[in-house]
């Protein structure tokens, strides 16, 4: 082989490598049943012409920090983390929704708690900075109850990680928890928790989980962003249409057999997969956060300025999804 031909091969390989590197999408995600379709994107990404690197975080605000640090292109998170991030200067857009609901107020069976008003004088666990804290605050405010993580209010909040809430309820260190899925379904199915309510009767309604993109990725890597969104829609459609595939992937791949079939089915019944999000929903959630004081915001963002669903609309249209 001549030196010239060898050099040409090296140059071609270098260009191919650079092209492939540009097709990598860095995705931030959380470990919950209703985040399963987002995780599945990486499995089908090669068919979409991209490579997706998934990074799993403990909670939504951690995803936002990674986007701010330039470590992620796209992130899956609850709406409050996206709103708080945007309010504090994160250059992001909400580009889709991927699940609805996903919250449940669960009490100890011996607590006597049957409704929100029964939380007076009780200790309630919740994860700080999550949509569950927003929903709990909205429900307590609606019921006329005061709350704080310090004693002296009607309800004492205890802030714990999602993974620790069930243990605290089981150990009878808490009277109730506002929990995510599948953990709330597990607490109920294992008998150490009973459902008090699904907290969807405030102005927020069922909270919609948000897919966010960095402004840079959205604007400067438009073709790759479009491929990613097409892949997201395909993954979500698979999980909506093919429940056995969704269950197998979430139970075996994400949770390594740690949740039962009943846990999965109950969890998804309370947190169905979706594609859609609206500026109206994000604005209402922003307004409730402002009212209840959950989440520190320098300036509350206006939803119509940063909810951009054009890539989603194009992807759904190309795949004949209404």
C-alpha cells in the first residue's frame, strides 16, 4: 500500500470518527418506572442514526446541574426541576412530555390517615426539590394546613431521598410519604403502606414529566436533535403499544428484577407514558411553585418563551402519530 493511499485512509477514518462523534447524544435520566421509555431510547438509537449515552441521576435538579455544566445535551426530569433551572438561568427548552402522574400519598396502615386533612400533627416524608414536594405543598395549602421541616406547623415535613422514603415508612419513622413510582406501589403491595390519594386535584392536575434540551443542542445540532426526538417518539410508542416489552425492560434491565409484575403494572397505571406537553401546563405549575414557595426562582419563567414542541410535532407527524 502506497504512503499516499495509507494517508488517505487515515484521513477518511478521521473524518468518519469526527462524524460519528457528532452523532453522540448525552442523555440524563432518573431511575423510575415511568422513565423507562426514555431509557429505552439508547437501545434503538442506532436505528435512528445516533448513539445515546445515558447517565442516571438521583433526582431532577441533579440532571439540571449536569446540563448547566455542559455535560448533557438532553435530560428527563419532572417539570419543577426544569422550571427552577430555567428560572435560575439554565439555557434549556422543554421539548416534550414523557409521562403523566407518578405520585401518590401513602400512609402507614395504622396511622388513621384517610385524607389530606388527617395529616395535621403528623410527620410526612417527601424528597426536597421534586415535583412531589410541589404537589404536597399544593395539597396542604388547598386544605388550609401549614407545613415546615421544623416543628411548630400543622404538618412536619421530613426530607429524604426517594430511595429512603419507603424504609422510613416501614420503620414507622414517618406517618405518611409523598412517593414516586414504582416505590409507592411497592409500599402498598408489600402491606406497609396504604393509598391516601393521588394528588391530582390541584390546579396542576396530573404532573407531566418533561424532556428538556440545552439551547445549544437544539439550535446548533438541529439534525441530531431531530433524530433524537424521532427516536424518543419511537421508544415511547413501543412502550405504549407493547406492554410486555415495556414491563420486561423496566423490571429486568432497569430494576434488575427488584420489582414485581404487580409493582410495575400498578406503577404505570398511575404514571402512563405520553409524548405531549403544553405551555399552559408548565405555566400553571410555575404559578403553583411561586404561590407555595417550593423551589427558589430568581425570576419565574414565562412558559411560552421556552416550551418548544416543534421537533416533537415533526417527529410525530413523520411517524403518523396524533
